[in-house]
C-alpha cells in the first residue's frame, strides 16, 4: 500500500489531488495535529500539507481564469473537501479534552498552520464565477450582463470581468395547471 504523503507529493494535477481526496477523512490527534487519512493509502498526512499542495496546484488557475468545466468540477471538489476538513477538525477540537485543545492552540500559534490557512481563505472563489468566455460557453442561451458581478485582478496591469451564473427560473406550485 502506497503512503498518502508520497502520493500527495507526486500529485502534479488537480485531477490527481481530487482522486486522493475523494475517499479521504480527517481527524485530530491527541497532540493537536489535524491529519488526513485515506483507506486506499497507508499512513497519514497533515491537513497543512494537503492545503499547501492544493494551493500550489490551484494558484495557477485564476491567472487567466480560463479552465474547462471538468477542471471546474475538480477544483470545486478539492475546495469543498478541504473546507470540510477544516470545519470538521474545528468541531473535533471543540469537543476534545482540555490537553488536546491546548496542544492545538500551541501548534497553531507556533507553526505555519495559520499562514497556510490564511492563504487558503484568500484563494478566490473559482467555482461560482465565470469569465466571459466560460459564461458564454456554459450558458449559451443566457444573456450576458454588460456589468460584471466581480472584478479579479491577477496583477496590477490586468482586470478580468467575472460573472455569476444566470438565476434559475423559479418553479411555482401551480405550474402543473398551466397549459
């Protein structure tokens, strides 16, 4: 059985990372470490290492905001999984013993956890916003607003207009009676 940390270090695409995270679970140790396991791999890896890997793979995508719907799905899977890992481990820490909470506090104060977590929170929302090309490709029948919903600035020389998906039509309870 391959080690999860080796597989994580070899993952060089969002597809590989999404595969590793698909059956992954998270927990905390008595010593306050947030860790990730997967039944298909041996050993564990810290949540910080998983987040660092995700950041290194995802940071290139917002530069031109031009990626496929398949990549969008993989990105969404990765982002939701890591967000749920942080949420789950935070709940576990609150329910844990005084010593474990103390160790978590010390670990988060004196480690790179907080800087990685801050970088994760600053990652732009790549799953709900579409570039103009993505919007026109994904929603060909929907009108494109002349005003973008958000502006993304990957560098000081460039702005990318971003659009939210079109609103879904509301279904009324009486739609069955209309002909």
